[in-house]
C-alpha cells in the first residue's frame, strides 16, 4: 500500500470514528432540532434576550419584593471601632484574624480607633510560604514532575490567601506591631504583581533544587541552596513591603485621643500585651460541609503557612450546632473568625446577603435546585472570603433571624463597612467558624481527641480564603 492510499485510509477511519462518537454521544442534526425548540422567539423571549444582552443580569434579576427597608437592629452586638480595608489583596484571612484580637485590645485598654499592622505578619507569611514551597520541593525531589504532589507544589508556590491557622502560626512566631509602626505599601495593598514575580522566582528555584538533587546533591547542599534562595526572596519582600521592625517605641492613646503610655516593645512583647499568644491552643475551627461526615475531625495535608507549623484542623458539624456556639461567643462580647461563599446572592450596594436578593429563576425560566451538599460536590460553592462575625439578632422564640459581620473592604462598602446576612443565607453559604474553646461544647472537644482524617492538599474545598 502506497503512502497516498494509507493517508486516505487513515482519514476515512478517523471520519468513521468521529461519526461513531457523534452517534453515541454527540449532538446530531435531529437532536439539535429538538434542542432549538426550547427557544421559540416569542415577543417575551425577544424582550428577555434584548434586556439580558444589554444589561447586568443581577440588576435584571433584582427582586423588588425584597427591597423593603433593611432591619439593622441586632439584639446581640459586639462593638468595634474602625473598618479595615484589605484593598486589592487576598489577605481577608489575616485582616479577620487580627480584627478578632483588635476588638479584645480595644475593649481591654479603652482604645480609640486602633489596628495591628497587617503588612508585618504578611511579610513573614510570604517568607514562610516560600520556605514551605522550597522545602516541599526538596522533600519530593525523587518523585517525577507529573506526580500529583509535585504538580500541586509548582502550581501553588505562593499565595496571599490563607486561614485562621496561618494567623495563629505566623503571629505566634513573629509577634505583632501597631499599624503606624509598619504601615501598608502599594505592594501590600495590591499584591498581584509582587506575588507573580516571587512565584516566578520560586518556580525557577524549585527546578534548580530538583536539578541539583538529580545531579547527586546531598541534603546539606540542598539546604544551603535553599537558604541562599530565601535570601533573594527576603530582599524582594523588603523592597516591596519594607523592613520588619525588631523593636520600637509606641504610645497608647485612649478613646478621647489622650496619650496614656509610651513604652519600648519588641513584636513578641507587643503580642503578649495586646494580642493573644495562644491562638492555636485557645481556639477550635468548625466547619459545615454536608458533603462529608459530621462529628469527625479533619486535617488538610500541607495546608499550612509554615513548614514547621500546623495543618488546618477542623471539626465538621451541622450548622445548627455551630450557631449555638457562635451565639454563646457573641453573648460574651467575643467576635469570631467567620468565612463563607460571599459572592452568592450578595447585594453589595445594600450590604445584604439574602437568598431572596435575586430572582434568577424567573429571569432565566428555569430552576436552580441544588442543595448545599450538591453545590459543594459539584464545585459550585465553597468558602471564599473571611470576615469577623460580630452580631446576631435573636427572635422571641430564641432562634437567630439575621447576623452581621465586620468586613475588610473599607468603610464605604456594604452597610457602613459591614455585611448583614439572613439566617437562611447563613445556613446555605456559611462554611467556617473559629471559636474560643470555652464556647465549644463537650462533644466538640471530644471529637478533637480523634485521630483526624487526612485530606489532600489539592482538595478544592480548602482553597485559601481571600
């Protein structure tokens, strides 16, 4: 058989194979005719097409029946002073964790508006994550590049997102400073370009470490190379974020703006006085993930901010039991780290999270019927943003009606820098809550004694919060 005939034979076989695939599962001409019947081109269809084609879908789906006056009264509310702003960064986890401690410091010392420096722990978070990546590369040096863990490492060399465990591990190791001692920079407010450059360098370093290992480099030599590489990363961080202070003088002012005390501090002594040195041991992380078994303890592999730190560990519970602990904490004037799928049914102009905000079903002429478990299983929903839970409104029957969080999108966003959510929205889109152990039930504390079920680092449910 000559080459021309062979080529024709191959093309014919390919056509037959493609035709067979179409017959089995592709869209045939007859099938397409049936599909097209769903759009009749009636005057109503044309009007909807014109409207949707020229407008924001959310505005068209805005439920006018849900636009009555928003109730902003809360029967239980923890006071706060000053809304923070993470700007164009994924540091919601850090702002939220610091805001929990900030509320306590303000209450304890009678402070006016006060913030911990967010850029100070962020600096060390990025350095520690760089080390986490490089050491991970060293640990997996004998595995092929297409190994799942190796692939995950090179896909995720650095992130500005995180979890409460990261706040605990970074602050517990490096301490805290006031915001005026290490203020924000353009790169901390807008992290993308800095993160892209550092990630690019880390990937380059990761490949070099693997090449050295392949050439026979011993662990001591790889460690030496890693230290040199981290020196480069440290310099890049200093250029973008500034030099982290090791000691400083700071004056405390009361709520009237009067000076109270001037003293010398290190970041660790400042943490000991104004923060919480026992974040890991004092708190328990709760999760409402109906796709996994309740009353179990779970641990996410490699989901940590320090190589020598703690993986994210949580107890999975029904949402009603989480609410009970949240209410107990708020009654004791204690805010909490809270995270959710914030983009779902958010009316950002009003600052309202309500499943009735938008009527997409009437607009699109179909239903969206998945429950929370199904949305998680199909990757339609997951925790995306952390905020500080600070208020709940309790009805006469003792059941919560609505909740409020202090956000970190600036004072002009939402309802005076806050978001209000209905209790039903809380049920559907709340995922994580961190409470002090004194508010945790005996059942939860017993579950923490279990050997945790280990989940892989690439589990999509556990992407860093931004």
